């Protein structure tokens, strides 16, 4: 029986952190055996924001692949591939650009938030918004449909893009027949992961993240600076664990000492420094197997490249089949 297809992935713009892990990677690892799985390293999409920085994108392609492999994405079960090497994605993007209006693209909530950010950065005139940037959700629709993806495990910021894809698919199918599959977002059970500073989001650009590649020293330094209950001044002051980031991460890592931590904290029987030390130990225990795998792949880069090559070959085969179907439907299958 044909298995359903998963397609998901990330932009190669920097290392992945705990937010990525609990928001999406963990789920991909759990699901990969039950689906035909494709993981896209979206370098073309990364260029929409970093076209002046091609070295940064290039360097992070391999880094991202190593992040994937070190958390347990298994190349025997998942095809990890490079977006720019799949020309059907580029071709589909052009065809889909007729299926969406410019005003609809501006209304995409994720794009909107990004536009706001850009305006804050580059001034208020919107001049910095390129055609490529505005259109990246169209290219994401191509990423998804090029593989007949039906299931897409992603973080919640990607939901608007999935919705946009579904609209493009329906419009396309309405005009050209039932050609494309409609993908559905599958959200992780863990809601968005907060940053060490208590910010609602852990983010690369926010400087509040623990990276999957952080060493023990970095983890220790970061956790020591994590935000705790501001009303707790002395180590035996009672405090509220619900506003403490250290407690939040104890919960996230499912520390089996959790009830103790909570009552001790509330009664003023637990100092923050000791609590942080305990978290550092737990965090390192959690990260150690990931670090070990990373070390292996960093010492076997030729293996990483082989995995990427094979994943990309498989992806090309699949995407070319879908493209053939699409070209037939749009009647641009000349001389066949
Ligand atoms: N937009 C995603 C991000 O910013 C990356 C991405 C590109 C993606 N194409 C995709 C995610 C297709 C899921 C499916 O991280």
C-alpha cells in the first residue's frame, strides 16, 4: 500500500535550537517511519532574505543536515534534500504564481509580521519588500505539492503558509482538474517554546536560545542567566515557579523531581542557583546523545554529503513525476 507523504523542513540560516526540537523535530523523528518522508533544506527560500549573503546560506546547508542527523532523522527513513537542486519546484512556483493575488500574499499573517519587522529595520516605506520575499509562500506551495505531500509537521508560524498552499491547490484543481494534493499542518503537542529570558518565543534573532550544538559550558552560562521570579531576592524567599524559566525548562525536560521542585520553591526551601545547577545537569543529559551524533557526522562529512546527494536524487525523481502531471494538466506538455 502507498504510504502518505510527509514534507517539512527549514531554512538553512543558522543552527537549530530547543524551540525547533520541541516544536517540530521531535515529531518528525517519531513520524518518519510511518510515512514516505522528505525533509527540505530550503536554501532558495533562505536566499529571499539573504540574497546578499550567499556564503551564509551555503555554509548552513550542511550545518542543518548535521542538526537533522544528530537529533535522529534517519536517512534510511527520510530523504533530506536541497531545494535549489530540485528544478521542478522552481517550475511549479512560476505556474502557481497565477493562482494567488498580490493582496492575498500581503494578507498572509506570517508574511505580515515579517514585513513589519523589515519596515522597522529598513524604514517605513516598504521599498525593501522584494517580489521574491512576498512570493516565498508560493514557492513553499511548490515545495509541498511537488511531493504530493498530505501531512506537514511544522511549528505554528507555518500554518498561514499551509493555508495559502491549500488555497492555491484548490484554485489550481478547480481550473485544471484534480491534479494536486492538499497538505495539512500537523502541530506539535508542545506549544511554542519560551526563551531563557521569558520571551514567548525562543528565537535565533532574540539571543535567548539553547542550541542543539551548544557545549556544556555554553549551556551552563545560559541557564545561569535564565529569568526567575523577580520577587525572590534571597535564596530562602518563597517564590512562584509558574513565572520562572528554570522551572519551565525542568517541566519541558520532564524532570521526575518536578513536584518536589515546585513545593520546595514555593516554600522557600530551594535556592535558584541550586535549581539552575540541577537544570544544567538535566539539560546536558538531554543534549549529550545529540552532541555525540553531531561529533560523529562532523568527523564523517563525506557521509553527510552522500546522504544529501541520495536524498536529493530521490526527491528529484518524485518531483519530476508530479511536474509531468502538472504540465499535462496545464497543456504545456509539447511534443509528447
Ligand atoms: N518556511 C519554513 C521556515 O521558515 C521552511 C520551509 C520551506 C518549509 N519549505 C517548506 C517548511 C515546506 C515546511 C514545508 O522554516
